[in-house]
């Protein structure tokens, strides 16, 4: 059934586009780019993790101290420079011309307030646990922020470059549905809940000549086939999450271009409080039960590769060929591990995914089939994306299919996926603490010597393969499609692919 569905989707994607009587190309306002989102953001709260579509919007209206350049290197944003005074002290020098959207300057006191709010006891911020490592934030003057950490943190700049660490105006109005005031290149001028968001360029943005667009209209197309139809019909100028079955047709369309890069990946996480899933042998058995090549073929139409260990990309200084095969397909080993765990006949469970993204649904169906082959009967649950996120955040699942990228291209970027001491999140397993792994990840971020860091993270991979806080499934090529008249937009490399929205400040449309 999957093969025939795959064939039908590929055939539909390859059909020639027949323009209608009223081309939409002529309907675009000059200088306003129409962006097709894969979903309407569940929330735009700047410190929460609510998915990639939300991240794209937050990268338009907010800025943090740091971010990443298109080549993946750290760069200053609200901070024009930063330095490491000693292993536990970092100093950030703010720009003199950075303003919030209400015209107020971004000050050191504002940055201090943001970090303290993120770290607060009742905070629900994605980076709350990381900010617990901050011992003090000092503000010697209005443009200087000195951050002292409780222990050495070599990766603090990467944390502060995350789109979950945006700086907002402490004096923002509050109330239901009111968003904090940001300092990014665009401001929200209106939205139709569930459908679209309109933004206008902020004319006092701190980078001269940016943004290049007058505005954006973000339109949600939850159905991936409608999203492809929209870009091919000219109803939008740029779309995210190009379905893999449509990539060849996009490449063949002389009016369009595809920008795709590897980096995001699919994996499984677990609720360790549910029957049997708290046993590492069961989680390892699940890892060995799945033939990843089938996922690459069915869900990604061959545009990807098997992921049989932790998501450490080949070419990374932390990559090891042997460890990268640590969860390789071996159904006999899977059955033996189940017998060792006292489950010779397998067990019944549920598998949470979403029908909103074909890749998630197709991946879940392949996983379901391979689990059944070793005696694990998994009932599929396929809600919409917003519900999927909420269920994951609340720990209301047994096994879950997940797709994301690590927080950055450093090995420490894995931490959000495997550290059970962090605040609950749909991106990692629930109710699962692995003290040795937590210790190693902490040691890695505290070590400034590159060779020593590599050895620490290799050991962390060994522990993770034994304990299986996640099961890797597949690397995937992640693509954006756009009209050839769009310039400046770029799919960011590797783990930073979900940061690609930051290049919209450089984007123009003829």
C-alpha cells in the first residue's frame, strides 16, 4: 500500500502545471514576498519551542544577542562583539543602534531581565534549564553585559544564538494574545488566525539597508500538496518543507528553483513511564528492528540516508564511523533483546506521529510494520501538528516519531534531545534520566580543549547507544522552493537548516 501511495504522489507531483485564467503572479504587491508556511504556528511566544513554522516567524520579528551567518558561523546580532574573559565569564558588547519596535533602545538591563525571566522558577522557556547554569548577569554600563556561569561553558555563545533565546522588550504590554515587542527586521501588522500573518519592514532596524523587502505575507498550507500547487501556480513566492515527491518537479520547472540541504533528521523518542519502555533493552530492540532504507525510500523518495546512531553528521569532528552504525538493522538481535527483557512475544503500544506532514506519517507507517515483524504491535495515532506538539510536551504518548535538527552544529546541540534533566519537551523522551550521559554532556560543554572535547563526546555516544534515549531513523534532505525572481534567501547548512528564516532579512524579489 505504501509503495502504491508513493507512486501516486510522485506521479501527481510530476504533472505539468496548467495556469488558470488569472495568474497570481500579477497580484503580488511590489516588494512583498508571499511565503507558504507548512502550518500556522501554534504559538509565537519567543522563548517556547513550537515548531519550525513558528521559528521562521520568530526569526522575522525578534533578534537575540547572537545568531548565525549563512555559512553557519556565529555572528553578532544585538551584540556587536563577544569575548571569553575566563572559563566562566563571557562579555557581550551591545550595538549602539539596536532598537525595539517601539523605538526604545536595547540595553544591557533589558538583556539581564530576559535571561532572568527565562531562568525563573516558573518559566516554561525551552532554554530554562540551560540558563540555570548562569550565576550572575552584570551590567557595567548600558551596552555591556557580563555573564558569569557556575562552571565553564564553552558553548554559551551557541545557546545565545538559538532562536529560543530572543530578547524582548521588558516593558511590552501584557495580556491574552499580546506578543512581546521584538527588535527584528519586521513587525506583525495583522493576522488571520489559522490562515495568514502579515508583516512590514521595521524602518529602524539596526542593519543598514535591511530588510530588503517591504513586507511579507505568510500563508499557512497545512496540506503539502496544496503548498506545492501554490508555488507552482504563483500564489506564493517561496515555500518551506518541499515534499520529497515534489522535488524533481520543482527542479524541472523553469520558473522555480529548489534549495535543499541535509541536516534535519527523523528519530523515535519514548515515554519511559509507559509499560516496558523504561527498559533500555526494549528501546535498543526497537532500534535494531527498523530497516532505515525503507524509510528513506518511502518517506523521502531516496533523498536522504539511513541514520543508525546519534545524529552526528559525517564530516563533523565528533563523527565516528563505527558508532554511527550502533543501531543498525538486525531483527534477530531485536528479538533477542526482547527475550532478554522478558518479552519473548513482544507487546502492544502506541506510536504518535502526525498526518499533517507526509514524511511523519510515512515514517510512522514503516516503523509500525517493522516493529510488528519483531512482535511489537504499535497503534498509530495521527493528530494534526499542533495536537502532536501538545501531546508530546505533556508526555501523553508511548513511542513518538519526531523530526528536527540539533540546536546547532556542535555536539552539544544534541543535548536538547537526550538530556532528561531539561524541561519537558516534545523533542525528547519523557520520564527518562541517564545520569552518566548527563554528566558527559556537561563535561563536554565545560571543556575548551578540542581534542578532549572529542573524546568526551565519543564516550557520550557510546553511553547513548547503550541506553537509547532516542532511536535514529533517517537523515533527510530539507528543501525550500522559490520563484527565480527571489534572491538572497538561503537554506542554512546542516543542523542550522531551521534557522533559514534569518536570511529573509537579505531576501529581495524582483
